C-alpha cells in the first residue's frame, strides 16, 4: 500500500477563471527568478505550488507527497532533471502530469524529456499565463479540466527583482569556487538571460570556455556585478 500523502478526493473544482484550481504542482527549479514566475502563474491559475531546488529535495518531497503535476528543470545543481523524470515516470502511482523545462538547448531538451518519460515540455521563459495553463491542461484528464469556454489570460507576470538578484549572486558565488561548474553555470545563465531578455548576458554565457582562466572569470564576475547593481531596489 502506498503510504504517501495524497490530495483530498473532494478537491476544489477548476473554473474558467482559475483553470488549475485543485492541483498541486511541484516545481523542481534552481532559479529563484524562474520559480517566482511559476509561483505567480500558479497562484493566478488557482494551483498550489511546492518547490524543490535540487534533486535531493525533490526526492524527499516525493517520498511524502504525491503532486498532481511536476515541472522539472533539466540543469540542477546535483544532477540532471532527466533522471528524476525517468524515476517519476516509472513510479507507481505515477505523477499524473510530468513536464520537463529548460531555457537552454530547447529542441534537444524537449526530445530528451519525452524520451525519458515526460508528458510534455515547457520552454523557458513562459511568456504568458495562458501558455503556462495550456501546457498543463493539455495533459490533464477531462475530470480535472474546467468545463466550458474560458478566456485566455495573455498577460505576463513580473517576478520580484530580488529573485533576479539572488540568481545573479548565486552565479557570482559559483565563479568564486576553485573549480567552477562551468557546464551547469552556462546553462543557468543562459536560462536566466533569456528570462530577463538580456541578450548580452546570454552571449557571455554562450562564450564561456570549458576551463575559465582567471582573467575570464574576473571579466564575467564584473559583468554579473554590473547586472546586480542594475537590479531595481539594489543599492
């Protein structure tokens, strides 16, 4: 018998205004900025959100709870989200909807998540609430979808700038390590740059060498420091 906690059977019914009402969404995402965007879209859609920032914390969560939907980033600090997707897709009872997400190498990422057992893929950044809702509703059974027509919310969300500062500071901390995790850091910065539409930062991330020499590391730290100082509310 599965002794994990599950949601009440008499969950709230979704409505046209809140089409994800009654769902619990687990987002496995290391970026605070991306997580904040998903939190705001989930809130406006009626869903409850739980967050894990790495594989280990996601696995602990799944040992206790059974979310309706899982959204898993591929580039995580302690490994690949693909491994978690594969594990969830093979576990019984299965999470009803498993979605992979990535802001880097999107076409290859989509093919990978589907091969590992995910139901779908969300490319970061998600531009509107309607796009976010549609990505989840497309894979839900009819009983969990709202009845009748609904007006698509084409508005976007504005995450807290402090979440952006935390992500930039996290990248700075990684660069200060004796051996920075370059592959992880590149993917992290590409996703973040695309989320905030920072083409220059995205190019800096693409140009990172596999082994960062001291001058290159100092130059990238200077770029990130400038971005941190430009975040609204930072003094």
